[in-house]
C-alpha cells in the first residue's frame, strides 16, 4: 500500500466505524431516541440495541462466554456526548501515537488496551459497559511511555496530567467505568513498553499483531 501511495489512517477509520455503529444502534430501536435519561443519555441507544451490537460485562463474559464482547464493546457508545468526547480524544491522541510508533502498532495498542480495560471491568463485576475510553487511556499511557523513554519530562508530565484529570472526571461523574479506564491504561502501558524498544520502521511483527487484532 505504501508503494502505491496509499496510507492507512487508523484514527479516522476508528472514528468512522464508531460513528457508523452508533447510528445503526440508534436506528435499530428508534423509540429510545426520544427517551433521554439525563444529559449523558441524550441520543442514547437502548439497552437492548447495545446488547445486540456487542456490549460487554461480567455476566456476558464469565457466565455466557461472550468473550468477543471485550472487543466489540470498544466500538459502541452510550450517547451523543459519550461518542463525541471519545472520538475527540481518538482524533487528538491517535495521530500522535501513530507518528511515534506507526499505524499498525497504534491499532494493536488501541485494541489490546480496550480488551484489558473491559476484562478488568468484567472481573470486578461491572455487568454493562461499552465505549472506547479504555483504549483512549491506553493511548495516553503510550505517550507517557514514549516520554519516559526519550527522557522528555515535559512531554511525560503533560500526558500524566491529562490522564490524572480524566481519572478524576471518572470518579466525579456517575456511570463512568473507572475499572475499564484503569485496565486500559495498564494494558496500553504494557504493550507500549514492548513497542518502544522498536520505534523504527514497522516490520512483519507489527503487521501480524495488527492483523490479529
């Protein structure tokens, strides 16, 4: 693809996929559109629609064996504000991580961080959760890993502050899956700690890991 001048823009692709699935979830149960439950519930897909499209949780993973929901839930969102802010962070952090690590490593980190976040959330007993915020915390952790590796204290401090502020928001606002945030941060930090040793041109390993994800 590079040889013919094509470029994979994973941040843009993630936004398009999330937006498309969000619209489909709304259209699958349009009556829920007119039943908002608070500010965070504006234009929220119904619980049944979210379940059908791949919402995750402890019961679904451990009782019913729906392990794939640890992945599908990354691309689902529970309302207009939810998807707006998450996609804003994807557009903010995605190109940065892509520039530092490469597009295929970016997609691997995004996926593994999301899975780690939802796995921790399910393990801690959260029975209904969705959203890309765990993956976003993984991208924040990736930037911190790079800053520490490059000995850029300003770079590291900036992203530590952002992560801290978002963690606090999660504690203040109701309905936020803080376990998913923590798991995503740890998962992203772990994968980035491996990738940061090979920040040159992506090779076969990066292609395979992204392909598996």
